[in-house]
């Protein structure tokens, strides 16, 4: 049976690679745009699938479920609140990115501030990708594959040796996708793997609930709500085991997710490749809705593992693997392994591609070879990607030393990079006179203060609240710098005409529904909703769902009418202005 699992794993993995090659073999990868942005040809569906699978990797399956095992449903905040920040991306950030035709986030910072700010932020991105993001992806993938196929026993080697072999294998195969296939190949393989991930990912909580409910999924869910309501409370106020206090949603949590979905090069590069703003907004908002329901895959299994096998699980990051090994039928192990492998590859090669993109366009070309042609630039991207990939393979096994769990370790360490980058990008968009020196001072201020908090002064304040406090300080620093030494010429972004910037007509109505859906989810899994009411929660669920449906439908209709009216009026103004300009030119 084990060899059958390995064969089915190899078949599904090979099938994805073959389909991706067939669909992208004629693409021109010799140009800057073709290699790094998929030729700006990505549709909404492809963007959504690529965004989700880039995010839903092994470190999510292993790390977030591990946090849920220890903390309960409060850990879903990392996932659910992403729906709100993807609304920010669709309505605020994406139109500005596409208007400027940027390939990387640091390119915008160079235009808004100066080359020094660009280089500083590029350095932060590359350090975070090389030392944190890529190694964690490889390590988590190694844990999952190692456990699923029991590689140490299969090859008769130690666990550490098998972990390194699996990590190296993932690194080599993922490198082939990222280095030789470019963004288009990554996005296509993500779309295919995404289907498998949702099928495989949904299997685990369903099978777990069936075991918990003696063959009935609904009975299993009822068992969680009735018997461990504290673990099913998404608000979690007063629960000491919660690693994510509810108050952090309004401070550091929203900031971390805004960085991740709106300014993180690894993520936003998918949206940069949109064929137009309409398709980009579709993809981003589709992903937002999916993210609000991914706790079913990324959080619920950890809680099920706590209920079923809590006594035999000593380390939180092993909770997901233990649940899978108990509930997954043996004939499906190969398929599920291929799904996990595909998810790991997606996150790994996406990060690798982003690192190569920023190195080539923000460091190599402007600093070392301004006149480099596209062919050589792409070659340098492949060389740099290979170096980073090899480096990460050797760094990855050391992640095992993190005592607080994989996911919390990643989020807390990433604070050195994500919040200061978010500050300068956001302030770059919303202000016109803040100078480059303000951006640089705020970045160094944040890094120094956060390092003091983390390693010197042991202040009893949650690190997500520290993010919020330092974010406000950095904003004030930049605003004060704008008053003391403002730019001589206020910044005004220009439309370079790279893509069509007409918004999707449903963007704002769908955004409204997304926000109400997020609120609905939190109300349902709270004491106001169905938690702490024993088995008598059915009527509450129906009433809250009915109210949510009425508000969402009404809001969608109202917002759509207002948007269409505004769109028509703006269109009439533009037509009148254009006609007047034509008449003026003829008259003169």
C-alpha cells in the first residue's frame, strides 16, 4: 500500500507539471514582463487561485492548525480578517499599483520617495524571504511529507536526515517551476493544485468530524460546540489559552494582514500580472471570500485533533499530521501527499520568483547594469533564484528550534519587516509632501524599537499591540517630517496606460457583502451567537443567518445603484471634458 501511495503521489504531481508545461510552453519568457508578470495576462480566476494557493501552504496547514490545537477558534483571526484586507487591496491599493504600471512594490517607493528608500525596502523584503519565509515553507512542507509517508522508516534513515532530503527535493522541484517557468507557469500550476488542495483540505475536517460523530458529520460538529464551547469561541474574551486576544484584531492583526495582502511582493505580484483592473479586482475579491472560509481547512482540523487525540499530541505543530494519519484512508495518502506537495511548491516558488524579481529590477539593473537587456536580466533572475533556493534549503531545518510554534514564530519575526514596509507604502499613497527622510527614519525607528521589545525589555504587552503602537509612532514621524521638511514638489501619481483602469462594476457591492460576511462569522461563533448555549442553538443560527442575508442583499443593491450612478456621472463628465478639449483644439 505504501508503494501505491508513492506512485499515486508521483502521478498527480507529474500530471500537474505536464499540464502547466503544455499551457505555458509557447509563452515568451525572454522579456521582463513575460517572465516576472506572466505577460500581464492573468484573469480573475487565475489570480484568485494563485493568491489562495500561494497563501495556503504547508506552513499554514501545519502552523495554523497547530495554533488552533493550542488556542481554539480565536486563531481563525489570521484567516478570516484577510477578507477585509483584500477589500482594501481591491479598492485602494490595486488601482494605484496598476495605474503606475509597477512590477514591484519598491518601484513605487522609488517613484514616491527616492532610490535609497527603494533599496532599503528591497533589502528588507529579500532578508525576510531568504531567512524567514522560504525556509519556513520548506520546513513545514518537510514535516508534512515526512509524517505522511513515514520517510525515515521507508528509507531506513534518521528523522533529521529524511527531513533534509524532503526539504531538498521540494527545493529542487520548486526551483524548476520558479526559475525556468516564470510567473505564468507558477500561476497555472497554482490553479490546478488549488482544486486538489480544496478537495484534499476539505476531506480532513469532514473525515475528522465523521469520526467524532460516529459516522455523522453534523453530530461531530455538534460535539465540538456543546462539549468544548471555549475552543469554538472565535471572540475568546477571558480565555487564557488564546494566543490571539480579540483586541489585537483592531491593532496589529489588521496591520499584519494588510501588509501581507496589500504590500507583500510575494502576494501582490499575482495582481500586478492582471490583464486589467477589472480582472485584478475580481481575483482579489474572489480570494477574499475564500479566505474567510479557509478556517474550515486551516483551523477546524486542529480543534478536532484536540478533541480526539489531545492526550497523545505533545507538540502543537504535529496536531495536523496526527489527525491526518488517523482519519485519512490509506488509498488516499498518495493523492493528499501530492496536494500538500503542490501547496508547498506554490508558496516556495512564488517566494523565489518574487525574490528574483526584486533583485533584478530593484538592485541589479538600477545599481549594477542600467543598460542590461531583458534576456540577460531574466538570466540573472534565474541565477539569483538558484542561490536563494540553495541557501534556504540549508537554513530550513533550523526552524525546528522555535519554541512558540511554527506560525506564531513566523508572524512575530516577520514584524521586523512587514509593519515598517506597510507604513511607508501606505503613507506614500495617502500623502503628497512627506519626504524620503521621513520614510527612512520611520523604518529604522520601528526595527530598533521592536528589537528592544523582543530581546531587551520584556514588556507584558502582546506583540500585536506593539505593532499597533509602533505603527502609530511611525505614521507620526512621517507626518512631522512632512511638516518640517516637505517635498519641494508634491507627489502626483501618473497613469502610464499599462492596463485598462476601469473598475469592476460589482467591486464595491461585493466588498460590502464581504465585510458583512466577516461580521456574520464572528457573531455566529461567539456568545451572542451559538456558543455557550448547549444544544439549543439551532434557532439562534437561523435568525442570525436570516438577518445577515437581508442586510447583505439590501446593501448589495443599494451600493450597486450608487456606484453605477457615480460611474455614469463620472463618465459624462469625462466625455464633456474630452469634447470641450477637442473643440478648444479645433478653435485654436
